[in-house]
C-alpha cells in the first residue's frame, strides 16, 4: 500500500462505495461603472440559470413524497430550453458515464469551532435535478472536459488528479480524458467544484481498481481547495475543510427540500469570502450549541440548528427573499430552512410525505414574489 492506496485485482463494483446507492451588516455597494459586488466577492455573470417548475399536471398526482430520478424528470416541468441539456439528454451526451456523486444544497450548519476553525455540515442530497455523469478513458495527456464549462473547476480537478497520482503511486501514468457532464452551476452553494473533483477521483479509483479510502480522497480534495464531503449522501457528516477531516453523525432524515436561486445573475467566489470565517467567530457560542444539536442526530434538533445557522449567516451574507422563506416556513409548518452559507441558494424543508399541493402553493408564492422557479431535492434514504 502506498499512502493509503493500493491496486486490487478483483473487479470493483461501479456502484457508489457508500453502500451502493443504485440511484441516487455588510452593505452591497452598487456603481454605474461596474457590475462587481464588492462586499463578499459576489459578481454578476452571464451564467444561464436553469429553472424547473413544480407541476400541476395529472401525471404527478400520484406523488407520495419519494421521487426516484426518473420520477423527478416527470415531476418537474422545464421552462428554459437549457434544462433539456441538463437532465434528460445528459446520458446520451456522455456515453458510458457513471454518476459517482449527487451533490448538495448549502449546509445544515456552517460556523467555527472552539479553536476558530471552520466546521461544516454539508446538506447532501440523494436526489437532485443536476445529475452529474462522468466518463474516463486513456489519453495522451490529462484532459478534463466539464459541462457546463468552468475554468476554475477544470483547474481544480486537474490538480486533484495529479495529487491523487502522487499519493497513490501512479505519478508517471495519469493521462486520462475525463468528461464530466451536467455539473451544478458554480458559485451557488451546490458544491459544483467538489462534485467535479470527487467524480473524477472516484472514476480513476474504479478505473485503476485502487483500494483508496474516502478519508484519503477527501484529504486530497482539501489539499486543492476547501471541499465538501459528498461520498456518503445518506449520512450527516461534520467536516473541517481546511484539515481535510470529517466525522459521521448518523443517517440523514428523509425529507424534501424546495429551494431556489436568490440571485440568478450572480455567483459567490468561495475563495473571496474566506473572511467570513473570522466574522463567524463572534457567534462562537451559538455555533458550539448548534454543533451539539447536530451531533445529537435528533430530527427536531437538526432542523432547529439548520434554521438558526441560516439566520446567523444572513447577517453576514444577506439573501434576497430570506424573510419570505422564513414566513413561508412558518405559514406551512415546515421542518426548517436550509441556506447556502457561501452561495446564493435558499430552501425550505418538509417531511418526505409532504402533499404535492402544498409544494405547488409554495412554488406559486416564490414565483410571484421573487420571480424565480424553485427546484426540488430529496434527502435521506
């Protein structure tokens, strides 16, 4: 074994290694001369935002709170044409591709521990409209292809592959063409770069039949940048993304998240908002209590912690429509609120048995008051 990696001769299953899932008060200054948002490294972009609407059609009347991926495609009605490339046509565009990871929407909690180090509990999903597929094949040189194109993600993925090659002992032989399709949009709090990097590393692991642990893979990812632990979407995981360490809390409760992009024309540069770690230290007492609630793995405590963490974060990185989300959560007796602490997504959580008519009502209110279409995600198994 070389640094936690070794080749194994027996065939490796192409399923996910986590248990083999078979499916799945800072003011923003404006200027007429620039479109940059100065406060937190947030800027406007020409990035296309894919929106999906909750249906009112009869084909979805049988919804009972648990949506497989194919059901999700029927459950949502796409609006912009780009959604077609994002979901139904993803597999034909990436032949022989596999979905290694699913992704996340913001965090249960993001704060600091007693030492001032970041502590993050990513809100990982088990079903998402963004189904990232990855294909790998030998090539003359290392070449990363991502769709939608992302220069930053491509560079990070290349660095992570090289780091893996050194760590696992194949530094002289890591020339692959790795195609990653249908990644979540960047800068939104959906873990897009972590999705790309984790997908590439898992593809190489199985292509080479490497015996490398999730812990080692996560450390490799965090050497490149602060990353999300996405290898066990059915679990609640606490992480220190600087140290590359993590711990398991327990199974995530089954629930449904209806979430939307609060700033469709903007994205947040994670590296540009690192100063938020320092700003969060003034809430260290709150985060200590909330971290304890998270580790209790009691559903009521989990959603209390997520809602409180979202409210604390809104004092540091305000989101348009946060008051609406809070009001809707109370009005419809939701479990809680989930926010992207360094992104633009915001959502409301309901039990997996939630009635479809209720979700449709919320969707209409969000569209009417914020002019954005929400997406539906599932959590837990």
